[in-house]
C-alpha cells in the first residue's frame, strides 16, 4: 500500500525539508538560485502560492505558482 500524500500550503516548519529537496533535485550551484532566497522571495510576495506534498511527515514534493496579472 502506498503512503498517502497530502498537499498543503508551505509553512516555516517546511523550510529545511524544502531546501534539502530542492538542492538534491536541482543542485543549485549558483548563488542567485539559493533555495532559501527563493523561498523568502516567494513568501514575501505570494505565500499562498507555495505548496508542499507531505507523505508521513516528510516533504516529497513542492509546487510554486505565480500570477502575472492575467
């Protein structure tokens, strides 16, 4: 049986897990792509458009949306 995955809004408690996930998946060797910086910018502008996929208390995915006014 597969564990249940729950999609929820990002919260500060997810920060370290999201950073670790993004670094393991994307690498992010350039300083301008530092996950902590990207998260801070997103939360400052549209914190309701960052989501995490949680499976048994572990972040297993993320979705980041944007809105350009259209």
